[in-house]
């Protein structure tokens, strides 16, 4: 039987998660991309099961092994402290290389881009990540930039944690057009009104930057 | 033994979840509030276990039964299609009334406010919810308003889905002061740059509003 066309099978999205992830890195893009008409979203991990966040307070369930989703249309790689282990996991890197070879878009949020880098996907490209990890992109032959969302052909990287929502809305536009992407924005009522304007390194006062260590997720002690 | 003081035990946060929730409703506030120094976050449900999202693609694990966390400092009630069942669940309403009686703040995101309403907590108060459900607040004696975050004493309601991030940053300021709240904003790099400006009913063109039905989460068929 011939493989189904992309149109017939809809948009298949794989979100890579792992222990000690940052939940919003994964859930922001999920909340946007899952609303694409015809979308299927699968949370994938080396070992299926609950994946606990960096602070230990929450687990997201990865129901699929990497091998269950070898050829997604869209790859989303989340970040968090666990990215350090993930980028040294040969099974993760091998899956990423294969998935990227066939994907329409390969994307990351936060330190997820370091995992893309370790898989060799960012070599020679501009890319971004959480501001605290920007320089590490050079280790993988990428050129760090401080834009919130960085598009390089089919590779799209986003900055820290919450930036995955913005990235995913742009991706929704690429997949389904601007009207659908705007309808998703309205559906999740994404009309951001942060009470302060300290969300980037350039905007935050020095005394706020100095406090970041106090609000970092504690290593999961459970 | 005397109960520990609030200072000694830190800030205890309970996030109410249920089947058919909208994941970002819960994960947005979680990502902010979990970074408060000394915070403990517990995901609670009538029956502990994995709680599947409205589209069936993701499960968040609620590790605690309602009775495990009777007296949180902060209550966060998430929304989603499952709020309809939750607001008719006497166990949920009883827990909410008790938790609210002792809480420092009682909050909701999206249609979570309808659950607060069903528990009698919004009577005579201004409140908000997802734009598509605003008028239902009147059923519970609340006055619907279209602000993104509505503070009424210790009761804080937020609008649809993504608004929980803004609400939680304000709450972080109330709990720990503006510098810590800004450090959390920087930590999650919340410098929103949506690619479009269609995130509220007032801003979205009519053709976009008409498309929302196409991007609603499909009822979970799994």
C-alpha cells in the first residue's frame, strides 16, 4: 500500500521530552500546534513514561518511544536541565538526525537547541537558546543570536522557556496560513500583558539579573 | 507540636487539574509560581493519576488527592472542557470552599473561574474567564469583565489559556515582591513577541473569529 500523502495524514508533530525538562518549553508549543487542523501531537522520549520537571513538582507523560515516531513533519525539542543528559544520549541524537532528514520543520525551545546542536543540525546556522546558555551554541558550530525566534530554512530555534509560544505561532502560520495561526492565537487568548518589562537580559535591571539564581528551579530532590 | 509558620513552611501552591483540561492553563502558572523561593507546587485532583488534555495528546500527572492538600496558601484552578464536569463534582467544590477559606490567594485561569463560581466563591465579585465563556459567569453571581487579570481581594481570575502566565507574575509580585517577580520573568524569558496581534476578541478580525471553531481542541477520542 502506498504511503498516505501528507494531506491525508495531517500534520504529525513530535515533541521530545526527557527527565528534568522545563514543562513550559514543551507545553507552550504543544498548546499552539495541537490546534492546527488535522494535527497529531506525540510526546516522545527514549523511554516512554512520566518525565519529571527540573524541580520535581510535575510529570508530563511521554506515551511514545522515539522509534514510534521516526518521521514526524514537525520536530520540537524542549529544554531544561535535562538537556545536558539528553545531548549526550546517542539514541536521542540518532533519532533527531533521522527525524530532521525527513521533517518539514525542526525546532527547539530554550536549551533544546543545544540538543539540536549536539546532533549536528545547527552547524553553520544562526540559532538561539535561553540567554544563560547562548555561548554554548558555539560548541556546536552555531552562531548565537539574541532574537526571540530564529528561522534558518526549516530549522527554527526559540529563546528561553516562554518563547516557544511565539515560535509555534510563527510555525502555525507557515503550516496553515496566517488566518489559522491568528485563530489559534485568539483561541488561547494570547494577548500578553506582562505586569513588568524584565523578560530579556537587555531589559532587566542589574539587581533583577542578580536575583535569577534565587528563582532557578531547584534540582529535583525526589 | 505547633503548626509551622508560613515563613518556615514556604509557600504551598495547589493546582487543581482534571481530565480534559487545557494544559497551558495549569502549566503557565506552574512555571512562574514554582520559581518562588521556598515554593512547593502540588498538582491535585479528585483521583490522583494522569489527567489527559482536552485533545487527548498529553497527560499531566496529578500526584496528590484533594484531601492531601487541604490548606494551600495559593489555589490555582485550571480550565478546559473538563471544567464542565469538575464544576458539578461535589468533592471538587467542597475542597475548593475549604481551601479558599484558609488561602492567601484563590485563583483561576480560563474556565477554571466557572469552577470557582460553582463553589460560590465569585458571588458579587468581578471576574473573568475565556472570552467564549464570559457570560456564564453570571450564572454564579459574578460580574464578567474583559480584563486579562481581575483582582478582587484575594480572588484573582485570569482570561483564556495563556493569561495564566500574566496572572502568576502578578501573584509572584504579591507574594515575594516586584524584584523576585521580575527575576522570574527573566528566568522564563517572558518577553512576548507574538507574530500577530489577534489575541483578544477586540483585536481579531471577524474572519479570524469565524475560524476559531476549526482550531478548537477536538474532544479526546482516546
